C-alpha cells in the first residue's frame, strides 16, 4: 500500500557537499499542493507566496519551491528526511 508521501515524492537524493542535505523532487502535478501544505506544517521562516517557502520542521530547515524541488538541510539520514516530508504531506 502506497503512503501519502509516495503520492507526492518522485525521488529523494543526498546533495553533494558537507553532508546532511537532501533534495526531494515532488511530482509535477502535486508541487503546488505540497507548497501549500508546507506553509501549514511548521514554523514559517520565509515565504514568497506561490513561489517558495522556507520552514522549520522537526528542527530542520526545509525549503520548498513551486518547481517541485525541496531542500532539507541538516538531516542525519534518509529515514529522517522521509519522516519530515511525510509530516508535510499529511497536512
């Protein structure tokens, strides 16, 4: 059975660099909805309505772009990233 997260996320990759940063790609037809959910999921640090949001969820900074890219900073592993994205998707 597919999770709520699977209906939104196409793939998740670890970003290059110092580690702890992950990039998720949201399915094109669900990107706008995911951006809206992000604004309800955590502490809003910055918002450019309809374009992007930077929020804090579970102590991690998450940037969500209208294009469907999501950057999760400082996560320790893929399991933590999936939990953060699941929390957003479930809103």
